[in-house]
C-alpha cells in the first residue's frame, strides 16, 4: 500500500514536471479566486472604487486633489476598465482576479530562479490556497495589482542582475514605476532590492567577468529607479497632505500589531502561523539565497511599522504584497521533502483556511460577523418606492458610504433630498448636505431614512438639525432591519 501511494505521488510529480512551472499555480489561483467572485457584496472600500471609477478623468483629477491622490492612478485604470466592461460586482473585481493569477505564476518563476523548480511550484501552489489570496483577489482595490507588480519587478531585477542589459533594466524600471503608482507603500520593497544590488556590487566582479559589468549594475539600478521618483514623488507629497482625511481611522502602530500581521495578510491566524513557520525553515535551507525573499518580507514590514509608530499608517492589508515572498521561502522548505509530503502541506493549508474562505465569500467587512447588507436595504426601498419619494442618510459623512451602497443597487434611487452638491461636483467621496434641513425637506411627504446599525427607533438616532427637522415633520410608518443597516419609511405628519 505504501509503495502504491509512493508511485501515485511520483506520477503526480512527473505530470507536474511536464508543465511550465508557472501554469499549475496560475490555474489553481484562477479557479480559487473565481469561485464565489460575486457572492459577497461590494464593501465600503469597493464602493469608493465604484464611485471614483465611474467619474470622468477630469472629475478624477479633482478627487485626487481633494482626498485620494494615492489611489488616483488605480481609479483612472478602473475608469478605463469599467468603460469597457461595465460596473457589475464581477466586472469590478475581475482585474484583481487576473492580477493574483499572474502573481502566482510569476512567483513560481521567481522561485525557480532563486532556488529550483520544485520550490517555485510549491510556493505558487501555497500562495494560491491562502485565504488572503482570495480575499484580495476578489476585491476591487489595488492590492492584488500591487502584489503582481511587486513579484514582477523582483523577477525582472533578478534577470537584470544575472544578464545585465539596458532593455532588461528598462523593463524593471517600468515595473517599479507602475508599482509606485498603484500602491505607494509597496515602494518599501525597493529597500530589499537596493540591499540585493548593493551586496552584488560589494562582492565585486566575478573572475569570469573581467569587464566589471557587475559593478555597473548598481548604477543601472539607480538609473532605473529615477522614473519612480519622478512619477511617484509628487503623488507621495500630495498624499501626505491628505493623510488627516484619508487615514483618520488609523491608530499608531504597537508591538502587538506585528504579531497579528501574519493572520491579517493571510486572512487566517492559523494559516498565517503555518506560513511563518514553514517560511522560517525555508530561509534556513536557502542560506545566502534567502537574502532577497527574506528582505522582501522583513524590510517593508519594519519600515512601515517604524513609520506607523510616528504617523498613523499601519494597516495590515497595505503589506499584502510581501506574502508571495514568504510563500517563496515556504516553497523552498517544501522542496526539501518528498513531493507527496509537500503537497500534503499545501492541501493542509487550504483545508485550514476553508472557514475563512467561506466567510470572506459572505462579506468583506471585518469582523465577518458584522456584514452590511446594502443590497437588502436597497430592495426594501425598491419594493415600496413611489414617485416623489426622497431618501435621507445618517450618518452622511461615514466610511460606510450609505448613499453609495444604496445607489449602487438601485437603478432609480429616490431623490437625495438633503444634497446641495454631490460628491462628483465636490471632488470628494461625500456629498454636501443642506445646512437648513427643514427648508430642504419642505414639500416632501415620504422619506426613506437609511441609518447605520440595527435600531428599533431609527429616527431617534439621527443627530443635530437633520434629526430635529425629521422628528418635527415626519412620523415613522414602518421599520425594516437588515444586517448592519436599518431602513424606515417616514411620512409627513397630518398637521404639517
């Protein structure tokens, strides 16, 4: 029986060896990320992407000047994409699926470059089954694209260092420039690249290379990163001025944030712990060859953590792009054992992550037990809406984006009666509301009130002048509670 199992495992490995090293990880990643792609509703961050992507380039420029410069290039890319394919949930998330699929294939190639074919294959397969790969491969945000570009840039760096030419360095320059435009924080990866280049220079030219070409590589690398400074530099300066609005919900980093990071980027505490343990074994096996992947994991994490202790920047998902390099180290450890045993570890990681895989396909909100049912609230309104109805949101200026969530799911939403200037005209993510709500509500007989949270008396939760105006002139006719939201139909008082 044992011999039969060994022969079966050997046959599987022989079949895998006949395929290009990038193909199995790419295919597995594609299958996993496509599964349930449209199951979870767009969550708050994705609603921001939808709002931005459906604006004109001129409106996007105004938005970048107001609040979201760091994500501006991604929004412009998504604007072009949605113009071509539409703005359905699946259409908005499809670029992330493609990016994660390509990232898995490139990771296998990188593993083969730095270690061997087996290491690359198992690294890519492990990456494919991580819950975090599905989470960010099913999200209309820039993290999957940043992950792909981080691995691509590293592959091109290794190629350029081994076979220097201006064409290869130009490819590397284009990749890192794109990386910076898509995700500024991912540029911390350049610290790892710089370390590798400097060490290659420090070791000096090889005996077989008396021309000193290796010594010139450091200068070529410096030239290659010039476009990054020219393109991402102004973006970084502008984003820094918007930090108080864009990241006002982020706290300063603490030491316990580091221990929670593996679970955060993999979207599973147990899978994250497994990955760290196996990656440590792989680093020991690779020895000096571990320099690039180890520094590609540790340096971005340490740089963001140190910065985050001074400025509120520490958000685990900003570091998703380091996960492939941890998988590369883990792949090197798995390559040291028999193929069947390595595949068992990959399958085990997939099985351990199944509860998280299922949860993230229900909602992208965190915690998973607190979904926000924008679609359900929108159905309530659509089922009871009459001509002339109005809608009011509370709170308006919230990262929940109540108005965007309802509008996304309604073809003909009620009139947003309190809006004096919408978010597009303002060049913002939020609309401006009437300073005198009672006057703006005059003449309205039915109002759909949408509030965050579940409330038996939603009208009582509306604060300030908006709440006073609604309570003075309207009465609650019916209340519907949906996960994370409450919808109430208000009708004007008879004595009004």
